[in-house]
C-alpha cells in the first residue's frame, strides 16, 4: 500500500540532553556532521516518502532553517569555488511545497504531537519517524512500507529485559520472524510487568482512523498523551503488526546512545575511519 506522507514529531524538550538542548533542538544534534533530523528525512525519502510534515515547537526554528536555502552561505561557497560543500547543502533541499510545519503549542506528549498533524495528513495512512531513534543500515521505514497492508504498524527490536521501562512493549501473537501480530502494547512497563522484551522504536505507519482516537486526548504514562495508548485502543478494530527491521538502532535521545552512534557512523566513513580506528587502538581510554 502506498504511503507518501511522513510526520516528524520534533516538539519535545529534550530534557535528557540539557544543557545542549536549551536553545538547540535535540533533533539538530549532529552524528558526525549531519543533524539527526536529516538522517530521518533521508530514511523517509529512501522509502518513497514525498511529503514531509514537521510538528515543531518553540525554539525549533533551526530545523526550518536547515531545510531552507541559506542564500548567503551558498553565494560565498559559489564565489570561493567550494563546489563539494555547495552540492552538499543544495542536494538536501526538498522539492518546493513538499515540506510543511505545524506547531505543537505545548509538549503534551508524542500522541498529541502526531494529532497536531491531522489536518495535513487527511484520509490516508501516514508514516511517523522519531529522529532521535537513529537507524543505521537499510531504511527501516522502507522495510515497513513494503510489508504494509493497512491498519497500524510499528518497528520493534529485542531489548534487555531490564530495560522495558524505557519503551512501549508489545504482547506478541503470530510471529514469522520478521512480522509479528500485536495483541497489546503498553507504555514503559516495569520488567516484572512486561509482556515481552519486544520494544517499539520510533518508526510507525498509522491508519487515518487513529487520529480520532488520539483526539480523545487521554493522558497516559508520565501524564503525557501517548501514541501507544491510541494504538492499543484500535486493537481488534484494525490490523496491528510489528516489524523487526534489519538495521541497528541507536537511542540518540540518551547520551550513551548518541556517543555510540557517533563512533559507529564515523567508523563507516572513508574520510575518518582509518584515523579514528588507529586512535581508538592507541589511546589509553580505559
Ligand atoms: P522523547 O520523550 O524521546 O523526547 O520523545 P523528549 O521529550 O524531547 O526528550 P526528553 O525525554 O525530555 O529528553 C520522542 C519524540 O517525540 C517528540 C520528541 O521531539 C521526540 O522526537 N515529542 C515528544 C514531541 O514532538 N512532542 C512531545 O510533546 C513529546
């Protein structure tokens, strides 16, 4: 089934990353030399997404500027003959009119952020990508869209049983190794209450009917309007599937995950990997 729109919720406060995120949006933190949000947009593009909807908040104007022309920069790069750098900043531009922004006036939770995009989505399925869940490898969203046949779909990965309280956790039904029937999902269960160790990571495809459910604005875990609660409420009314994606996910909303992502992505870069590998070998880091 064709999915052509994607929502990028970027309205959160990024409190785990203070003070860096006091004035800088968390989604603009760079992994090597590219902001997290650009990785997410590239993953969506690779999956065939052509309409990009950002749910922003106050202090997030750097994201809008990032996806717009910087005329002064481009004219300086042109004048100095820095063609590679110019290509880099021009190639990331999307087709005019394909990027929209809507403001979430208060950070009331991920479910609320997604609901704020309802009028821009209309009556069709839409993808959701959380930029702080950075996935290295093939586009996870592409894998999901290829398998999507309607209803709701989430990406999942196995986590250590001690970590369930940091995630939405599914109750698994039929499992073919890649696609899993979701019988229930609960937000942030303690390890002794978790129905499995299959954790939802930040990639979703939702049916348009979910917006009505989100509109009930019921608060869930942490006093926030949770996306998972609305997904759970649609069980039995629409198919709900989880997809084990093949890439590696880094939790760039946490400091450790962010550091690991920087090292993993840098080790893959031709211009950095040899020197970094050598330094890691030589440096007495322990
Ligand atoms: P997180 O809970 O990871 O982000 O939400 P956060 O609240 O910004 O971070 P911490 O926990 O305070 O450090 C996951 C995603 O949902 C978005 C965030 O921007 C992030 O991409 N989000 C969250 C919103 O857009 N609005 C919200 O009200 C909450």
